[in-house]
C-alpha cells in the first residue's frame, strides 16, 4: 500500500501520511538489507521522497521518525479554542459539549479508521453471530488494522487480546466495565487468549499512593474483572509491580522500546515536562510491552509473530500509536486496536467522573437504593423544564444521561429505539426514563456483586500466576 503511486495522498490525514512515510522507510531499509536489485531500491526511495514531500506540504513540518505531527498527538495540542474545545489525553478528557466529545473529529485528528457497516458485517460473517451491542451502537467506533485481525482469523491464524486497568481506587464504577464486557465477548466469539495488565506502577507514579496500596488496589480490581466471567484457562491477569520482575521476555521488550523512543518524542506524545519524574517518562514502554507476544513466553512458547488486538477507550491511543511506530523497528508486528467512546458522568457528558465524587457515577459497590437515588437526583436530563413543555417539544436523547447509560447496558435494540421515540416525542417523561435505567442497572450490579463474592484470594492468585493457557502455539 505504501508504494502504490495511484493512491490519492491528498485524501490522507497528516497522521496517516506520517504512518505511510514510516512504513515506506522501513521498506527501503529492508530492501537495502536484503540486497534487492538497484532499480527496485531506487523506486522505493523515490516513493519515500514523494511521501515525505506530501507530508511536509500537508503539515508544514519535516518528517521526523517517531515524532507524529504535534497537533494530532493530543486532540488540543496546537489547536485553538475556535477550532476545537475538546481535550483528550490518557489522563484527561474535557469537552464543553453536552453531547460529549466529537468522535468524528477525533478519528480525523488521531488518524484512525471508523468502524463502519461493512466492517461490522464482516465481523458478523466471521463469527457467525450477531455483533455485540457495543459495535451495533457505535460505542466501539474506531479501529486500527481490525481488517488484518479478520484476515488472520479467516486464514486460521492466531491472535490474542490485551486490555488493562489502572487501579487508582478500590471501587470500580460501571464505566470501568465497558472494555471488560466487550473484551470478554471478543474472547468468546474468537476463542483466543487474553492478557490483562494492571498498571499499579503507573498509579504509584502519578498519584499519592504507596506501592503497597497500589498493589492492593490491583488485586481488588482484579476481583471485579474476574467477576465479569473470564475463563481462567484462557486469561492471564498481571500486576506490573509483580510480573515485571519475573519475566525476562517482558523486560527485554520494555528495554527495546525504551531504546527506540527519545525523550523529545515522549514529551511530544504525552506532554511530559522537565519536572516530571523519570518513571513517568519511561512508563509508556511498560504499557507497550504487552502488545508483543514474546512478553509472555509461558503462553506463546516464545513466538514473536502473533498479532495483538487491544480493545480500549480512545484516550489510550497515544500509547499505542507510539507502540505501532516502534514495533517494526524491533521486529514485532504492530498491535491492532478497537477504540470505545467515553462513558459519561452522571452529571453530563461534559463533566468528569471521579472516584473522589461518589455522585459522579454508579459504583459497583452501590446498593439498589443508592443506584435509585443517584439516578433520580444526579442523572443529567434532556427533558424540558415543565411537563407541559416536555409533552409539546419532547426530550433530547443526545444529552440525556439516562438514555446514554441505556445505550450501553440495555441489550434489546427494539426497546431502546422505542424509548428513544417515546422520549423524543414527549410521550415518555424524564422520571419514567430514569425508572427504566434504574430497573436495568439494579439487577445488573446486584448480579455482579454476587459473582464478586465468589471470587476468592486463591482464585485471584491463580489468574495472576504466569502459566500456560489452554492454547497451543
């Protein structure tokens, strides 16, 4: 693809152009290393120079290996308020829009690909069943190289799943379940192994926590993750503070990534400053390492060519853009990604959920009464000021948090559409919509709490013990 002269380069975003230049540069190096014919090398070099010229024309910047265009690394870097008021990085999500972040703009800025109807239909054909509601409803809306994963699956080649959790508190909220609900479905329909990284080291570096407290949170969060129903024979959960010292493969990959990413690059990607501790600067390599199968020799028998698929919220994408840039230079396949939207706070999509504010979300420890009170009292409404106005003009599902939550958790597509029509027309009042959400979440969370009670410390230890899973590689 990178050496196709017929491709319309003008249609590519700056970040897509950057990736094309990177790929073409790798091709030129490979041709030279393999002592390819001179005319073939010359043609590849000409294509590389053409791509670099297109990149400079589009961005006004010279191409620099490993350093994506600055205004695309974080959504607000290099942009003005008039252009975009959204700000997204791995630690902060801010928007002034009650509907939430503009994801179409985010796709363009990050240079990912939209999950369209054709891709969803292809997934359905591959697995032979209805796609998950998160795909049907655009909750997972963007991807990188999902077509390659499907190519591999259709050709009977293996891949594996990798997702994670930063254990910043003992109690998780319903929004934290989104990647795990979807990852569990992916694991079941594709029948592949899964690794789950608990970044307790990250939370120690960024927050006012001791290493002991961060590790304790990791084990407690692991119980909630296990309660989602993951198969112990197919899933390895690991704490960075624990696993990093026991796996030579994992640490070797960290060191390889560290060698190929400069301080300037991580400053450009993550916004680090000279006053940040060196642990923060080196951490992205630790989050990158699980993308490579050789980090888990006990699972993959040391094989380095097994591709990884990462379901995550799109704020984690900067880590994996860096990983995808480094991967070919250390002889590893690029990880593929599936990006989800952000889960809104109860007070509205433009506000931030916080573990320190118990009213910002529904927590997995909440009682049925607490769930009811929080939704009735704090869930942002898209309804009108009076019943009369609401009956006349209808409600706004685009900003109504109860409807947003139902989009995530109500399985029945027909019922969801009926609720939307009734609320929009004014037939259904805000209180009635909240009642539907309460009746949806109460049993869901009660069932999760019951499953969590069955998760023992010994079970957590088994999930977190490095071991062979029920797959042959």
